[in-house]
C-alpha cells in the first residue's frame, strides 16, 4: 500500500511541476526591468555589474546549494529559492537605486542557486523512479511551454501595472513568488541514498560530484557547450533586448505585447522541441543552434527596421530549443545521487564566465553602439560555437 502511494505521489509530481513552472515563470517585470534600471540612473556598465553580482552569488552558493538539494531535499531548496526571488523583487521596487539593485541581485543569485538544478533533478528522478525517464524531454518541453505562457500573461499585465505604478509591479510579483514557494512543499521527494546532512558529508558529496563530472567526458563537454550555445543569447536577453526594441523604434508602452508574442512562440517551440530533435538528431541540432543565432544577430545589427522584431522571435525560439535539448543531453549522463550537485557545478562554471561577459558586454555597449555590440554577439557565438563542434568534440 505504501509503495502504491509513493508511486502515485511521484506521478503527481508531473502535474505539480507544470503548476510550479507557471508560478516560476510569472515574471511581471520581464518587459520593463532593464528600462526601470536605466530610468533610475543606471548605465550599461552598471547593468552588467548588476547581472555580475547576481552571478557572483551563484558562484559562492551554487555548488553548496546543489549538495543541499541532494541531501536535504529538492522541494525545500525550491521553496527557499522562490522566497529569496520574492525578496529580490520587493527590494528593487522599494529601493529604486543602484545600491538596492546590487543587493537585490545578490539575494536573487542565492535564490537562483537554490532552484538551479533542484527542480529539474526532482522531475527527472521522479520519472526515473516510475520508469518514465524517457519522457523527460517531452514533459520538460511542455513545462517550458507553460512557463512561457505564464510569461506571456505576466508581461501583458506587468506593462499595464508599470504604467500605473512603477513600484507596484515589483510588490505584486514578489507576492506571487511567495505563493509559488509555498506550493513547492506539495511535491513528493523521490527516494535517494540517505546521507546525513553535515559539513563533512556535504564537502565529500561536492568533491565526489566534481570527480564524476571530470571523469564523464560527454557530460563535461555538454556542460561547456551549453554555456557557449546559450550564453550569447543570455547577454542579449539580460542587457540589450529592451534597449534594442527602443532602437528599432518601438514605444515602451507596447513592450508587454512584444515580450508576450516572443514567449507565445517560445511556448510552441518548447512543445515541439522533442519531435524536432527526434528528426534532426543530436549533431545537426547543435550546428543549427550555433549557426542560426549568429545569422540572426548579424542581420539584427546590419539593419534597423520594425520588422526585425520577427528575427528576435526566431532568436528566442532557437534559445528555447537549445534549453530543452541541452537539459536532456546533460541529464542522460548524470547519476541520480549527485544530479542537483552536478547541475550546480555546471552553473558554477557558467556563472564565472558570464560575470566577465556581462561586464565586458555592458562596457562595449557604453563605448560603441547597439549595432556594434550585436556584431560582437554574432561573430562571438559563431566562432566559439563552431570551435567546440569542430574541435573540442572530436
């Protein structure tokens, strides 16, 4: 009887994960955050530093938080992560200055480290326990589609609320994340090898996970390539997309509609990513991700017209596909006992690289132009991406 209840609990994690993704994706501030920063006397280099301080928190807490999730519980880690995300948003709205933004970003980074890897690890191990792990890519695609649908609704509401009251949108968003954190308590934890939580065991767990990563060459390669294939789009998304819309000539009042449109398409791409990858295969999928984003960045830099918004949509579609398939490829080479920690180690390396990238990219925009910075994204993604595909992977 207990075994049947346990299995039903794990099966229920699937629909619970969908609801959790809706909460986690409900970022009312998506279409206005960078504009809010810039409106409060922040330049692009400072924008880069805000992103970097969040990543610094990830570097400091990413791996310990992964071990925390593996040992104490993934749902507990997710709960605490969303509470810190809520605190971040409340502080941004209340402080509305560069110092507050930096403190908030650091807290948000800690929150992100607690969530990073814990949520997908909980899902994958739940599926593995009920012998449905082959459905991970399909279920993750649906979950991402729900996340993007959530962003669509949040973006439309967020722009409207922001126009009425700049700070209120952050307070409402913070409250929603508190609700999402409380919902995480409802998950059923998959059974893993029991490890007593103490500093000695945690350090040993981290050490063993590092050893596993560097011994598992395919996992190491996918971890590094994931940074290269998604990092340049991440730079565009976190620093440049909203100023880019202004550069094209769009009014801030319709940013919510633009972001909503992007995430509607991302939702669709997430739903069909599994089917596309099954037809294209691993090798062709990776080449397409690298080449298409380089082409899109180049055209977006070379031309200036309202219709280029369509290329932004396509660029984000590539990002959606990249996220789904890279998650799946990496999880195939992880073991359950160390899954969240391994994911955190991968994010740790990404954070180190992106700290430098955010600062450098913000400085490049300040001293050059939006167009030139887009060329940097184009050639950088192409050269590094192809270097990995043609060289490191042999």
